[in-house]
């Protein structure tokens, strides 16, 4: 049979037990201190009372007068009993200097010797002591009765039994214990209520379990690559993990700071400050594309927001490349259709016996296609950009837009450093061409002119210059900065949304410490210029004015 192992007491239970013991110890200690203090004070008060009574009786003229009679007991005994009754002392004993009693509460003790010390009183001194006499232990005072000549003619002893003193203290301590018991019970009830609430908040877990959960919590926060951000009800950062710091681009301590003070892009800040939940909303930071999900934490009132951040930078780049590949595929499909038509034309000419005309027609088409390829490759021999330009040219032609590479272009293969990956160039140039084709489509002599070359920077060193000009409506100078923000677009929104292409371009340019600007093109429309510093020295090729 398996013996169940008792589960450690929960944290709330431990706190309750500790507080109950603490209250009990405090109350018991206070009661003991009060008992000892009260007893000491009661004995001191009894000594003062007994001394005052003894001194008053010794100074009474009637007592001195009675001592001088033949039978002092007859007059002193009633007087002593009356004094006992009026002053609430347990005995008043009047005796001669030899200690023989003239009065006593127990008349059988009259005439017998007084039990106690009298030497100091015989010397004329009043003193107090605790002594066990015929009535038991008592606090007593002994005072001398002096005659007219100053001689001691008698002694007076007044006292209170220790038993009576103890009873007084016990009555006080009993009342104190009653109050203490009530306080302990009230404290225990209050402690139980507080700890019951704590037990609900800790789900009944003990300290070891909470510590283990905290360790798991910290390990999980730092292990996941996704960003996690927790905001309180005032939109201050309550918690952020390593992934969140990396995705938001913050390195300093941000816990306790408002989201509005983190220096994030305005659209992202607005999403984090929104009271409405966000689901997979794409936003741009300085270097990354992140998908943001927010969920408010509420329990009758707003307590905060939980934000998860997912890095989709590579995914967005791959989607851009996929869009380019789709464009290439559509261009190839169109070219295959055109090639089939031309092939049918050549076959038909041969069947009609016009072989020479068939050869001339095929040669002319081949020369036209080869001329386009030679023009692009001659200007831009870098393979990735050349392939991009050829595909975009065919794609633009399908949409009725002429895409040309200017004569001022010149970019040899192997010229670009490894610090400038081809993927970023595809993102920059591909998005600029797509936007230019969209803008030029439908215009008179719809054309997009691309220039790719190198040049010298004003501060020294080489730079890659990319110019994309179109014959569209152009960009309003007042919107020159706004066009690069995510979500801004002058075109109708499609299924995938608008306003992300130029934002991605600016992000890629910023990542390589470059510049991006827009101005009016020479022939009308807009001209976007990208300048990217080259980390290695290159032979600069003068930038042409942008003509064919």
C-alpha cells in the first residue's frame, strides 16, 4: 500500500500559522510583563499604604495616651480594628518596645510576642518588609511610637497579606487575559481572512512551488524568440523579455516607462496604446517588420495589456521575392504566348513557301529580344539586379508601361560589397519600380526610367545610387515624408492592403545607413533617389542626367 506523503503547507497557510504564533507570543509576553509589573507595583503600593497607616497610628495622641494606661489593650484593640476596617489593611498590631502585642486581629495572639523585626523601629526609624507572621506572608511596616521625651514607648505594625496582593494582581491579569484572548481571536480571524484571499491569489501553492514557478516563468520568458510585452493600466511597461527588446530595438531599462516614451514609430505606438485588440497587425520598427497582437487584461476594470511580437522581416522579404517571382512567371507566360504566336507565324510562312520572309521575321524578333537583354546587361551586369530589371521590364510591358535603363547606369558584377546583400537591393529597387509602374500606368507615353550607378559621397567614400523616375502624376511636396510611412497610399486598397512597399524601402535603406528622397522628375511625375554607402572603395562612375 502506498503511503501518501503529506503535501507541504501552502504559503498562505504558513503565513497564517506564523502570524497566529506571533500574535500569541506577543500577547503572552505582554501578559507576563504586565503581571510582573503589576505585582511589583502592587507590592510597592501595599508598602506605601502600610507605612502610611503605621505612621498615622504611631503619631496619634490617643495611642500615646492609651499606652500610658494600666490596660492599653482595652482602648487600643477597638481602635486598631476600626483602623483596619477604614484603611483596608489586613492587620494593625500595637505592641510595647519588647514586642509584646497589645492588639491583634486574632485576640488569641494578644499578649504574645510579635513575629518580625523591630530593631530599626526601636532606633526611631519607620521601615517596611515582607515577613511571614501568624497571618501568613505579608508586606508590613513597623513605626515607633515616641513619647514626649523622645523615647520609644511602643511600636505599631500595619500590613497587607501577600495573598491579598496576589489576588488583586490576579484579578487585573485575568481581565488582561480576557482582553488578550479577544485580541488574539480577532487577530486570528483577520489573519485567516487575509490569508484566505492570499491563498486564492496563489492558487494554494506553497513557497517552494511559487519559487519553482517563478524560475520556469523567467526561463520561458528568456527562451522564446517571440517578443512579449506587458503593460499596466496606465500603459507603462510592466514586463518585457529579451525577444521584445530585440524586436522593438530598445536596450536601456524600460520597465516602468510609458509606451509613448520608448521612441517607437507612431503607428506602432498607436497600436500599443489602443484599447481595442489587434490581431497579426504588421508594423515597422527601425530595422524589422513585426506582427503585433494585443489583448487587454480586464477583471471588471482595465488592468493592462498583453502584447506579443513576432518577427516577420524575413517572411516579408520572402513574400516580396515571391511577388517578384510571380511577376516573372506572368511575364514568362505572356512571353510564351507571344512566342507561340510568332512561331505559328514562322511556320505559316514556311508552309506558304516564303522561307526567306520567315527567316527575316524570326531574326528580327530575336534581335529585338537580344537587344533588350544586351541593353540591360551592358548597363547593369550585377546578375541579381539585371535579372530583376529584365523581369520588371517584361512585366511593365504587359501593363502598357515602357521600362528603360538609362545610359548613365553602370554597375559591374562583383562591385557590390558583401555588406549589401542582394535581397535588400531587390526589396529596394523592386518596390520602387512597382510603385513607379503603378503611377505611370495610364499616363501619356507611360514610362519608368531606372538608373543604377556608383558615385562619390560628399564626406568621402563611394556610394550606390538608384534612381527610379516615372511619368505619373507625381508626389505632392507636402506629402514627401508621409509617403514613406506604413499605411499611406494614394491607390485604392487591395486584398493585401496598401502602403507597405515604400515603408519597407525606407527600412532597408535605413538599415544600411543610406538616404531616401523623392522629388519631381524632369519629365513630370516623381523621382525616387536612394543612396547607399559602399563599405569598400569602388571606381566611381559619373551619374548621368537620366536620359535614355
